[in-house]
């Protein structure tokens, strides 16, 4: 491709919205253009790199005998209503309607169609195992971060489904898929941490998540430097310190004016926050029978702890939760600022698992300027669910070795869910075994967000001057720069011939044939980040040489004219070999 024909425009000024180096250079180099908050157009250069990730993913999955499918992204309310339990409602869905006003959902997953596909295809044990995958555009719910492709709402998502007849062989597929994903990351030169997860609510679910660590990451990880414990903070656990056992005191109402916060209440009564019960109200969107319903949830945690909204959402199987308004709080009989579960009849109450072991707490009296002393779970109120719903903080005790935990932030770029039979038992996805008996199919799933991988590579590979692409993802392998001369057309003629020769050798070349100054050309070359720059200039040609510059190295080297093609191929092959040596065997 000639740069004079390339649909691209580099920028000299720092984009105002670029808060991370990778995002900054992707915008400046013209790879992407932001059209709204967390919405990006991928220009030709970025599209070429994204296509290389797609090809890479397909190659790796095809080695596992993966087969590509194409499952619709639109989900009808009728199909949603058929599902008695929404096993995979931790995914994003957007409300849309067709021209006949039929309720539809734009989903970020194909899980809801998968049972029908399996039921109509898999009959016998001879048809297992199977590995299916698809690569489709998806729309994600709003992201708070403004970190370019790492927080984009429009992604190209790989979805993978693996099916097997028993847990042992399904687990082997799961392990092979972990290795496959890790190979993809290594081929992209993206450093990723594989973090195991184990959710118990609303259903048991375990697997592996893949994180790219970054200071502006939208997910916090908990890490224990002593034993190596590493977990997503959304599901992280810590050793909780229960209160000392003591006999229940009689319930007593006390006047507590102007004490709407736990801090004010603790100061007024001269007690530690751990002796109080905090009521947090969240309005949860839950899908029942294909329809969205909203319920006000009262979550009770000890006053010295904070609610973990992600844990709460999983516990109640909510599609979405948000803070409740004062009117919503009042609608269940509670008083904002002075609320408690005491005396509430119809409220959906969820308590943290530490509350039953915390006697004689101070809680709201559901009356302005009044609280109850000596509130006890079991005697004064009950809950529908008792679960771990609190946030783990830096310094809390590790659940494995009791040492202090620290925090790191990162971006989730992929996830693999361990195979189980839950989906089969809900939908009747069975197969006939060797003896003719019907058995449930073990089903696992996985996904990767390809734009996040691309954005992560840009964040990982850059310097003060621009991007530094690995050979595996670069839009072009060679950046051929010609410096026109006022004295002779020899540089232009040689560069044209070299351009054709490199193309005949199937080397991807970006040829800067523009009539620009050397400074502009070199600055753009650094900005674009293509691995190998070949410069053709009058002075070096007079010496029978051209200049080679590997993007991530400071030193330049000269190559004789007759050795340009073999040296180019040798250099690119060396880059490929370096990546290949890092792959999981």
C-alpha cells in the first residue's frame, strides 16, 4: 500500500480524550477515530491488525477441530420466556424492538440459542466431543473508563462452546482451551494473567479469567504476595472477623437526630462502626417470564464494611442494579437515612454472612431521627438470602494464609467457564451413551474481546514517539521510506523497484511515497509503529546501501543493495521465531 493512497491521517497534537499512551497513539496515528464516548471507528490500519487477530484465533481453534457457526445476536422475548433459569445472565443485553413493536434483545452472547442448536444436532455419544465458535460484533453496556479500545462498547467477540460426554474429557477440553487462549495472547505479545474464579451465587460457576494489568483498569484484582492468592475483587473473599459472642439485649429505640450516615451515628453513640448495621438499597432489574421487572433490594452489611454490588447482583440473579431513589426506598416502608429491616414485611432483604454472627447491632428504626439498639438477626428480622456480599479491601486478611491483601487493576480480555451439566439439565441437552441411556451433555463456554486485545497491545507496546507493533499484529511488516532528492530520481526509482520486489515476495509493505520532508516521514514511521523501516536515500544509495531500522531498537544498520530482500526476510523471520518460542507446548 502506498501512503499517498492510504485512507489515513496522522495528528501532531495530543487528543484531549487520550488518557493512556496506547489510546493516545492509536488516535494520533490514525488507527482509530472516536465518534462518541467509548465508540470508535476502526480505520484501515486498525482493521488490518484486527483481522490478524481473527485469523490467529481461527488458526488456534481449528487446530482443536473447532468449527465456526453463526448464531443470531437478536433474542426474542418469547425465547427468553422459555428459559426457566437464565444461567448466563451475567451478560449484557440491550432493549430493541422490531417494526411490529415485538420486544427483542440485542445480546452479547449466543447462549440462549445454543440449547436448540445442540438438541437438533447432538444425538449420540459418537457426536461428542465438539468445539464450536463464532466471531461477531457485540454491544456491551456502558463502560465508565475512557481508555480507548480497552473500554469500547462495540466489540468483536469470539465466543466458543465446547461439548463433551463426561466431566473428565470435558475438563481436558477446558484445559486445552486455556492453553489456546494463552497462545493467542503470546502470539500477540500481550502479557495476560490467568485468574481462576469460583462463584457460588446465584449458581455454582468456575473457570478462568484473563486480565491485562493496567493502572487505569476497570476491574480490581486482589493479590496476596505471601501465598500468591489472586482473584477478581468482584468475587474476592477475605477472612472476616466476627464479633465476640454475647447474650441478646432487649430491643430499644433511641433518639439519634441528624445521623443519616454510619459515621455520624457511630460518633453520636460513641461506638465503633462495627457495632452498626448498614442498610444499602439497590433497585434490581430481573427478567421473569421474558419481561423485565424492577425490585427494591435491601442489603444489610456491618457498618464498617461496604456492599459489593457485583456479588449482590449474582446472589439475586439480577441483570442490572442501580442505587434506589428515596421514593423507591419509601415504597417498601423504609425511611431513607434511618432504615433497617426491622418491621418490614414485603421487602426483599439480603444480609451479609457476617450479620448473623454480629449480635446487638444498632440499626435504623424506620423513623426519622431514631435508631434501634440491640438489633439481632433471627430474633428481630429475617432475610431471604444470607451470602457474602461485602467488598474486600486492601489490608484485609487473605482467605488462604491470613496475610494482608493488596490491589491491582486491569482489564478483562477473556473468560472460560468450566464445563458443567447445569445448562443441560435446564434445557434437556442430552445424548445417548454406549448402552442407550440418555445422559446430559457437559457444556463449557468462553469468549475473547478482540478490540481489547488490540488496545492492550497498543498500551503494552509504545515509547515516547509512537506505537511498537509486534510482527504478528502489525498492519504492514515493512515501512518503506523514500527520501526524494533534488539532484536525481535514483532514490525514487530504486524504492519503486524494491516496493514491487517485496510485494512479489509476499511481504506486506507500506510505501511512504509522499512528497514530504524527512522529518515528517520519520515521525510518522515512529508513530505508526511498523516493526521494520527501510529508508532509501541518495547518500546511502551512492554507497550501495539502504538503511534498516527495527522499531524497538535505537541503532540503525546499513544493508547492501543486493542483500535487501534476503535481509528483510531474515529479520522478519527472526521476529516470528521469537514469538513462536514463547508459545505453550
